[in-house]
C-alpha cells in the first residue's frame, strides 16, 4: 500500500493511501479563492477590453498568465499552472478537430 502526502495551498497536510476510493475534499483558503477568482475575472476583462480596442484579446490573456504565474508574481501554484497548460493542450486539440471538421464538410 502506497502512502502519499501532499500539502495544498492554504490548507493543512493531506494524506492519502493508494487504495483510497477518492481524494478527500478540503476547502481552499481565502487567499487561494481570491487569487484564482481574480485571475479568472481579470482574464475575461482584459480579453474583452483588448478584443474590442485592438483585436488582440488573446495577447492580454498571455500577459496576465505571465504576471500571475511563475515568471511574474508566482501567485499561482505549480499544480494550477500544470492544469492550465493541460487545458490549453485540450483546447488546441479541439480547435484542430474543429478545423478538420469544417474543412471536411466543404
């Protein structure tokens, strides 16, 4: 039986065994909630503003990611950054499939 110990940001130490049916839920701290919610809110606000003004909303989202992430203030944990990268890869894959689907219908 393998024993894993992890420390979640803003919480106490979490211990899980290899045979546990699920990962126990622990509420995130207020700092984690505020950091993530400000990150998501600012991503949308910057995207909307820059897309309306200079048609480059994606560039603003990249700069917000740099500012909140490892190159900048390091407000996002490594785990959160890894999840965001994985979601980005999934979005890229879906974009390629959508392009292929549209081309095959023409």
